[in-house]
């Protein structure tokens, strides 16, 4: 029986994507060859890469001033590539510290240059999103994390900043409508809302590049990957293809607007139960609650065994919280059907 998969990542993808990806491994587009054994320079794969890049711009409603890249190294490598490409030798960058991944980005950027942490919720175990800060034009760029996968918080309203805005959207990309043109650089490890692990999406405004005065190592230079159309070296062909299938599935099913509606309904269903049921309490500040990663704890630890047994018996998987938060985390990414959330809510009602 297929499980109700609440895993934080790698995570649930549309069933249709699993099916089509599996078919392509056996026989890609009727070629008599597997997707995994053809050249990345074949016209068949180049068409995949071209379409995978184009669909991102369509979904995000972005024009030709942006470039779309599929890179490797995960979001973690972007922690380094962003400052390498945007931070001038004597300049400084502004970072918002909202969680483990934001802190990871800060740590890496500090190895490259000057970094100011403009606000942090670390002292509150990252249970809220700081809002009381300003970012002036003295900074080369501002970096934030749109959704904090581990703690279950999400930026609902992005700040106005007087500099470039770079955002790690790994865990809520394509989940809600945003004015993506407000961002100068967006990146996301694919393995949540957009595909399997193995590729990282980077969306970058072309005219912000080439201004640091740094001698950027070839592989870390966005301009190189742009010039080579994400084929500077052999791309992760399977991850790019499965990401393309996921984004095509999104586009064919009403795009981000339709996904957002479903995500809002799923989040409401689950948070309403957390707020109604005296056995549970939410971890994140109410106004900053993530609509992708719902973190909660039991109010009475003696019910743990009963609850754990009940959700496992209901076919639920991947509900344990991250070790730094404890409790439970229900990740309800785009591909999660509301019926699965209802199964979890029914289990919560039953204990
Ligand atoms: N940023 C966020 C918000 C994440 O959730 C994660 C991984 N869960 C990362 C960065 C790190 O991504 P990767 O494993 O692709 O390096």
C-alpha cells in the first residue's frame, strides 16, 4: 500500500511523475534507449533541458532579463556561490537568520567576505520570523530563507530592501504566488516541491553578475553556467528530467495559483486541528506558520506511544520532527493530497 508520505525531503512527488520517470529510464520517448544512457548533448536531452529552463520562467512569470540554471551541489553549494558572485571584495552582505539553513548560508558567506546578520530569531530556537530590521543600499545584497524547513516558519511578506534580494526557496518554491521579479536571485534544492535530489534550481537576473571584481573559479561562476546553458559539464540528467516532469505536472494542473489554493486548504485543515485539539500545540509563532512544514508537539508526552502507533497503523510515514525541534513535522508539499492530511487529522482526533 502506498504510504501517506509526510517526509521533509526528499519527499512526495506526483505519482504520475514517478511513473513517467520510470518509463524514461527503460525507454526514453520511444528511442529504444534509456534516458540514463543517452548523451546529454543529444537533441532529445537538449530539448529536455531547454524546456526545463523555459517552464520555470513561465511559472514564475519572468522575462528575458532572468536566466534559469540547473546546477549540482544542492542548495548548500549556493550558500557559497551567492557571495562568490554577488559580494564585492570590500563590500558587505545582509543576512536574515531564521533557522539552521539560514545560519548555514551565513557561515559560508563569512568565508567569502563581510556579513552583517540584520536580525535573528536564534535565541527563541527560531520559532518566529524577525520583522524589525531595515536593509540599506550600503549592502551588496540581502539574503533570506523563504521557508524554514526544520522549524516550520515561513516569510509571509518579504521586506522592501534597498539592495539586491537573494532568497533560498528550497522548501516552498512553486507553492504560492509571489512577485518573483522582486527577487534578483532565487535558488532551491529540487528535492521538495520540484523533483528528486541531485539538481539545484537557480534563477538569476543577468545584469547583477560580473560586478564583484573577484576572480571566480570557473565552476562557481554563474556566468559560465549561463553561457553554457546549464551544460558546462554533464548535468544530472535524471534529476533535471524528473524536475521537468514535476513542473509540467504543475503547469498542466493550474500552475502556482491552483497549487497555492490546495496548499492553503491543507495547511488550514491541519493547523485548525492543532489549535482545536488540546493534545497538541504548534511550535511556530502563529503569524509565521509555514504552509509546507507543520511543526507540532504533544502537550502530554505520555500519549506519545499511542499517537505514534496510531499514525503508523494509518499508513503515515515521515512524521517525526527534526532532532533540533523534537515533536512532529508534517511536510505537506505541493504533491501531498488533502486526503492524506485528512488521514493525519483523523488520527490526531482519535487519541
Ligand atoms: N535550505 C533549505 C531551506 C533546506 O530545507 C535545505 C535542505 N533541507 C537546504 C537549504 C540544504 O539543501 P541541500 O541538501 O540541497 O544542500
